[in-house]
C-alpha cells in the first residue's frame, strides 16, 4: 500500500512539474504579448525615457554640425526641429511597426524643409550674403531632412516590427495552448486525488512556485549580465540606446513581476492546503 502511495504521489509530482513547464511557457508568452508585442507599451516606454525630447536634441545637434560644412553657423539650426514634430513622426513610426501596412511617410516634410530654408535665408539676409541660386539651399535642406528621417524612422526597428507581426499569430496559439494544457493537467490531478481540494492546492502550489522561481531567476540573470543591453550597444544615438535598453528591460521586469506573483500564489496555495488538511484531520478525530 505504501508503495502504491509512493508511486501515486511520484506520478502527481511529475504532473505538477509538467504543469509548471506549461505555466512557465504561458508566463513567457504573456510577458511577450504585454510588452514586445504591444504598440501601447512601446509608446509608454518612449514617454518614460523622455525619448522625444532627447532625440530632438540629437537631431538638432547633428543637423547643425552638418550645416556647418556649408558655412552655416551652428546656432542658426540649433533648434531647427521641435519636439512636437519629432513626437508626431516617431509615434506614427511606432504605429507602423505594429501594422501590416509598411507604407510610411514623413509627416509635414515640406513644412519642415520650408522652416529650414527660412532660417538659412534669414541668416544670409542678416549677414548680407548674396544667394545667386536656391539650388544649394535646397540640396542642404534635403540632406538635413534625410538626417532627420534617419533618426525618427530608423530602419532596424521597422524590420523588427515585421518579424513581430509574422510571429504574433503563433504567440497567440501558444498562449492559448499552454493555458489549456495547464488547466487540463489541473483537472486530471483533481480527478486522481478523488476530489480532495486541499491536496490539489498542494500539488498546484508546486507548479506555481516552480514556474514563479523560473520566472524570477531566468530574467534576473539576464538583467544582471546585461545580455540584451549589449545588443543595443551598436546603436549610435544615445536617446535610441536608452529607449531600446529600457524597452527590453521592461519586458524582463514584467517577467520578474509575474513570476513573483506566481510564487506568491504558490505559497498561499500551500498554506491554505495545509490549513485545510489540519482541519480535516481535526474533524476526523472529533
């Protein structure tokens, strides 16, 4: 009889472990769905990191340095672009990342170019510099617009977005499948335990705690080693580097938080299970 109990409990432990694997998979996919696969999350990170203002400062600095090669002093174009125009174009770009429509154009491009030309012409008039032709000014303005576009529409994030869209349907399937499989294992455990709910709580607490610990330890190691942060190290823009690093780390921290919640649920389930077991024993000897 004791051997049968041992093998029965051992098989249930195996089921609990398999359940923790499915629960861990569900945790990974849920974290991905709420962070890397979410347009709102990316926009939220952009606001949190003050990305728009920092990127505007970098664009203006780069534009002013470039114009210096055409004998236009830095102070003339030090505020050529405002944060509102950068925010509008970056927000549209982020929306384009998470849609199947790859068409993307610069908002108010002609107005931006006109503003640049106005500043350069005002400087020339102030310094009494003759401009025999508008062609050099248009060429300069067009090149600065290219610099601007390179900052607000970096091609690598758009490529990332297209890969995300390709994988999104599989993520949804995996999320639903792992959730259903964990639920079925829980039902099977309940049936094998002959309806004893406190014993079910004990075995499911093992799954919760195991999945929660994996959810905390794995991303914590990645965060400490800075693996994903190193992946963003090749980005030249400091504002973009900070944005990408925060964006990736936010996914890992969400993983840790959900893992901690599961660990807490596991501990609570274990405590409730033990209290119910003691109550059943007490009532049996009453």
